[in-house]
C-alpha cells in the first residue's frame, strides 16, 4: 500500500452545493452531463489522495497547476445535480487562510516561500480574469461551524455506522436550497432581534451571500467528512448538533434565555472536545 493511499481523510468537514445541469453554461453543461453518465464517479477519498500526492512531491505542489474537471454527483427528484471540485480555486483560498493563521517559519516548513509566492501570483492573475468565481465547496478543519447547522433540520440527518469491511461511518445532512435560505433568513431575523451583532450573525451573512450565488433548485449538503474519525462511535451516533442549534434559536425566538443557553452549552461542549484534539500529540 502506498503512503498516500494509506492516509485517512483529514479532520475536515464540508459544506457543498450541488446544482442542476441547467445552472451551467451550455458548453460546461455538456461536459457535466457526460461526466455524470460515467460508470465510476471519483469520491472524496479520491480527491484527497490526489491532493496528498501533490504535497509529497519534491518540491511540494501547494496548489494544483490545472483546475480539476471532476465533481461530486447527486440525483434529486430525478434531476442530475453536480458539485464541481474546483480544487485549484479551493487550494488558493485555503492557502490564503493558512497565511493568516500561521507565522512564516511554520508555513516555510510546509511550503517553501517560493512555492507560496508563485501560488499567490497565479491566483491574482486568475482572479483578474474571473472576478465572479466562487467555490461549490466550503471546508472547515476540526469542527463543523455552528452557522452551517442553521441550514438543516434534524429530520434531514443521515447517519451510517462503520461497515464490517472497514468502511468509515458517514454523517451528513442534505436539504433543498430554498429550505436552507429560508432557515438562514429566519435565524438572522431572530438573532438581530434578540442578541448583539457577533461572529455568528456575521458568519451567517457570509454563508447567505454564498448561497445566493447558486441555482434556487440546488441541493445543499453538510458532510462531517474526516471528523467521523475524531469522534467515538457512540458520540457520533448520538450527535444531534442541528437539533441543538434549532432548539437554541427557537428558545431565543420565544424569549427563553435559559433554554437557549442550555442548548448552546451542549453544542459547545461537544465541539470543544473535538477541537481540543487539534493540539494533542
């Protein structure tokens, strides 16, 4: 087994949008129609392996040289929807975040300055030609942001335990775009009426702007991704984070500050335990 194929999915969660083929320009629509008809559609693990292969190269490839032509595919009420990987764009965005999070010496140990500099220059040139580009996938390491749970209900939770053949567990939520936008708008209204402006409100505004870029009949998916490896099986099976968020927002709407605090406390305790593992040996 190669080094790359033996590495587990990193501890990241994902928020994805799957759009119907009609949302794409005609030339791109034809590509995705052919792609969706393939016998094998690459998985998230396939995307990870390709990314890791770039990182173990010498020198490492921080951002792919060419944009990916792959996508995740889902069928919604008989309509084929695709979520383009856009790995190169996401690589640039992730590099921007890393450069804000870590000091230079730490980054130098991972990606040499010359590699980072070239990636930044490539991104700037590309952005000038594509000012309206946006990713179909957002990611977050060592947590699922609270603002993402706002988009879903507990009834949309899909959980599959680990398989006997070694298949990892899966925990995800899926909802129609119209539902995601409606829930986000209601939550923003409640927060603005009951609490001071803060990170949650600001984060929801950012997510709302992102969702507005997509087709109204798209599908929105929250995938725990590699976080399934950071949670004990019994905790993962009992995770009802979307329900806790909905309960907390409903309590705020009803003027029940104690109920909102209790729901938030459960959520915070659950995710603090996960995030703390980021700094464990």
